[in-house]
C-alpha cells in the first residue's frame, strides 16, 4: 500500500473536556489536539468525536461530530453526577452509531471508558482499531483486547510495562508542540520581562523566585509533598489546578485537608484553574517545577506526564519523584533532578540555579516533539492497513465471530 495515500481516521475521545481545553488543565485532550494538528498538516481526513465546544474548525481536514454541547467537566457547567452518567452514555452511543455508519480506514480510540472499546470491537471497523492507552483502572477490561489482538499504543516504555498481560502494544513516546511554549533563560527574579499575573507581580515586587506545581489536585499528584518541600526550602509555591469531583469527593477532601489550610498567600499561593495562557506564564518564570507524582501513593505510575515536559519547554527544570515515566523523561543534571526522599529533593532544589535552562528547553524540543509522534502513528496506521485479516479465535462468542467474518468479507 502506498504511504502517500490520505487516510480517513476517526478519533474518539471522551466527553469530559473540549479539544483543546483552554480553561483548566486537560493533558489528554491537549495531546489529542496536537495529534489532530499534525494529521491535518499531513492531509489525512479526520473525524473527531468530542464535545461540540471543541475548537477545531480551523483545521481544514478535521470534522467535529457529537451531540454534547459542552464537556462534562468544563468549568462552569452544573451537571449533577446522575446527569453526567446519562450524558456520557449518550456520547458513547452516538459515537458508536456514527462510526458504524461511516467508512474509516482507522478508528483511533483516545478514551479509557469501560465498554467503549468492547462495543467498537463488534463493529465492522474492529480489525482497524488502534487503542491509545491512558489510565485503565480495571485491568479485567483488557481481556477482550488481548483475545482479539487490538493494536494498542503506550506513551513510553514504563507505560507499556504497566500492561504486562498485553503483548500487542507499540510504544510511541509522547510529544508536545514545544516551540509554542514561551522560553525564558531566567527565572522571575533575574528576568528582564515583566509578568502579567497578579501573583507573579507580587513575587516580583518582593524579589522572590518561586516553585510551581500544576495539575489535578489529588494524592497521586502529591501536592501535599510539594507544599512540604517548598516550605522547607524557603521558596514560595504556586499551586495551579483543582480537585476533580468525579465518582466521589476523595480529591476534594484531600484538597481541604492538605492543601487549603497551607494557603497563606505569603509562602503558598493557590491559583486555581489555569487557562492555557496563565499556565504558560506560571511555567515560564518558575525557578523549578515540582512533580512528586506517585510519592504519596506508590501504586500510581504516571502514564507519561505532559506538564513536566511543558515546563521544560519553557526552560524550567523539573524535580520529580524517581518513579514511573519520569525515569525516562528527566535527564538528571540536565533537565532537572530525580529524588527518592524528601531530603534528597530539598538538596536538589538548592541546586536548581546550577542548571542551564536552555538545556531543559532543548530536551523538550528534541526529545518530545508532536510531529515525531504523528509520524510514528501514521506509519503504524499504514502498517495496520497492510496486515492480513486476523484469524477468529475459537473462544469468541458466535456474535463476535460473525462480526469478524462480516468485517473481512
């Protein structure tokens, strides 16, 4: 098959946030947007299934389809928990019906919603499904994927190791558009540029540098640890993000117990939701980005960690817990440091001034580029289309076997 052929690609994301997210942090959705931008540049025709508040109209080869006017977790909406469940089911039903009614070369699933992939495996597109893994919470849902040899993609080698039972996984290291992030050769105190955010203006007037932590507020991300590190290091900390109210209030309780009481607007500042522009300014002027992901809950392994790479793109070095994907992302002594104990992290904070911020930026630009990600996905798509039909296992239910036979006839 000629690799110059334009592909028809369905990209199914979840109903949580628009593509791309502007208000609040949505690393998964931002990654989908980067992917679409590159496929559009290559001339592939993409159909995106996402909330209708998504902003992709400027991408000439991308069509947005869906029925939800806004994402379930967009700031400002007032959906109840019951309404979110109902709307999420409607979103999935619509996407599956619509995909079945259209001709696609590839269906790329960018959602870990239980049942979505299983239902898609019963459609005529089953042989050309590509499942981009994110954070599968129930490993039992992976059994049909293994049985039917669905092609999966992991964000990095460690992410791939988390799915040891799956053998049909391609590793495509994550990437961002690093050049769209504002690089600063100096942190706030030494910079000749004036910040616009009030919290940074306050710190500038005090002649202080600061540390930053950005992302959803929950034990897995480790904001409590970040607060301890900043206090003991004697540096102000800016916390950006919110506790997500999902299936329970456990993240809200974590925020109320460990984060909110520490906020004094002297040493610890709570910024709340940061839009894209706010996020970039917070990262750009920071002395260091703290990423203790997995430190408070060792069961959690970051699938990749977009925020640390965004910080590097701005020239801000990262101090991360030596766990999960960070072992692959951070180059110790070049783009940041890896710690195993609080005392070790404290010593590393004291060494931040020794790092070259240009080297951190260079690491993001050269190692984690979204164009390379799209190139590797494109090659995988062409490869998948050239594969012969898979043999239907004898253990498949009869209806699954019929679907597979119809698909290959």
